[in-house]
C-alpha cells in the first residue's frame, strides 16, 4: 500500500514520520489560484432521509468512512514563498469535527443551504468537507448537508464516502448499481459541430441583488424524469442538455440579448463507483456548442439527435481534464505564487470565451444511501455546482427514487431569486417539451 493510500500514523498503531505529501493535481491547482472570498467554490450535496440518526453512531460511521478513503483526509501544506507547488498533506486523523448538528430551527433547511453556498470548509484543516445533520421541520425526517471545498474534491467522490458511511452506520449493502448499458446504435457519428471561434453568449442580467448579498443563490426543485421512446438515439442527459440550451435562449430573448452561439460545459466522469473510486476532482470538462438557429423547440427530434451526436462524440474523445493548456499553466518551473498571478490574469482575459453555463448531470444516484431501519434510505438527493461569474449560472441534476432533482445556482451579481424561479419554470417547460407527445385517446366521448 502506498503512502498516498495509507498516510503516516502517530506511532500508536503504525509507522511514524512526517505526513505524506502529494502535489496538487492540475484541476486543484487552477482552482486554488482563482479562489475568491465573495463567491466560494463549494459543492453542496443534500440528502433527504425519512427517519432520524443517532449523533454518536453517525460520527463513528463517518470517521470510519474517512479512514476507508484516506485520500480525503488532507489539508494544504505550508510552503515557502518560493515554493513551486501547492501540496496536499495527508493526515492520519481529522483535524476538525466534520459532522455537525445545528440547533433546531423553523427555517433550518434554508439556513443550511445558505451556509453550504457561503461558508467553504477551509483548506488548512483536514478534511476539507463538512457534514451538517438537520432536522426537517416539515417532513419530520433528516436532511444531510455535505459541503465540499471544490478545490480539493468533487461531488461524486464525496458521495462515494457518504455511501460508505451509510453502510457502516446501517449495516446494509450500499454497493453501486450497475451503470446503464449502451446499445450498438449509440456509436458516435459526425456531430456537425458549429464553429467555436466566436465568444459564446452570456446569460443576460436579470435583477441583481444588492452588493451586501453577493455570493450564490440557489433554488431546488423536484420533477419527473423525462420520458423518451424505447430505443431512442438520445439519452436523458441529452434531453437535459437541450432543455438547458432552450431555457437560456428563451431567457436571453426576453431580455433583449442579441442571438449568439451557446456553449454548455458538461462534466464527464469515467471513474468506477466502487470502494476503489479515486477520491479528488476526477471529472473532465467538455463543451457542447449550439448555433442560434439550432435552438428551435418546434423541431425537437432534430435538436435531440444533434445534441446526442455531439455529447457522444465529446465523451468518446480522450482529453485532459481542463484541456492541454492547463498542464502548461501548472508546470512547476517558477514559484507557484507567480503562476497564480498569471493564471488569474489569464482567467480575466479569457472571461468572454468562458462557456455560457454548466450542466452537471449526476444521473441516477448509484448508491441506495440506506442508513438502516430507523433512518431509512434516501428519497431525494440534490447537488449544486459553483456559479461564479462570468458564467454566473449552473444547472445540476440527479435522479433518485424515480424522480429528477434539479438545482439551479446563480451568482447574485447576475440574478435574483425571482429570476431563478422564472428560469426554473422555463427549464421545466422545455424539459417537458423534449418528451414524446402523448398518443391521442381513442373511443367515444362521454
């Protein structure tokens, strides 16, 4: 077992020595360069359970899960000013208590969501995650809020850790479900991709909130998983992609924005979902383009076929997580502080070419998240991804118990809660429009 898998112990039950260190991967370093206090890079996961959890038992189970996935027990290592790398320092134990139980509150869910968007777990303490256990005052159940510092970890990796905690707590199998199979008809074809030389459309400004309220806002909703004909050439992910593109095109028309091409960032995760899943930031990002004239809701079959061709082709292409240029940005040839200043300047300069929005579709949550008889298994799971400007809007979806759980997250310097509600309605409308028309009823009328 390597030091990365098994960090040094304190001498009571294993080898002694300084904590193991590993350099920041490319994704972590770029994110670390560009941290902003006003818009923290957090990932929020919200898991709804029908029953209740015992605090001490949950703390023990979560601590056990951290040790089964020791790559999550890490903090940013101190370095001299001339250091050429950021490094993660792996710790044998947690530096802080990661499982918290806030006091009961009538608006407990609202306040917990606000903390998940506003208060990022620090990188200086291991682990860079926080699990809040909140009593749901309406459903008399329990809601788990997992807040992740996205510089260190992503949502699917932390969901794997939570599934291990559920198994240790409840003693029930939380092995991942088998991934969906793909048929031979799903071979990527020529996607007919439009040019990406022009800067993409931005989400039009709505009614920004006052400066003291800047940060991220969020709205969560539950919808039916969209229907599609058996043997369709497109997937639910393609329906979500088309609905997202049509939602933004409609919003921009309403706000007088000139039609421009859209580019939607889509994370692709090829990692296994078992206990051997690599923990960290493991997704690669691809961009799905749409020309203005392609976003025609009146010819939905053509739009869905075109979207399917592009998403399959992009998924099939081998590509570094952030593209080839990011590897050059993070080459340790000069002090990391110099690279950080250059990267931040480059990010500002490249702002007009940043994609229009991000659609992160987790798909069917692969774990039962079953905490045993008293707490039960999850009946709703929401994720939300950071929504920093200049993108300013993200859509994150997951499916649990046959329902689609959607989170819209936005920068408050771009949109207000009322704007988010309207975008939610547009998304629901266009997602419904991707479904096949119901067959006409037959028989005599009463």
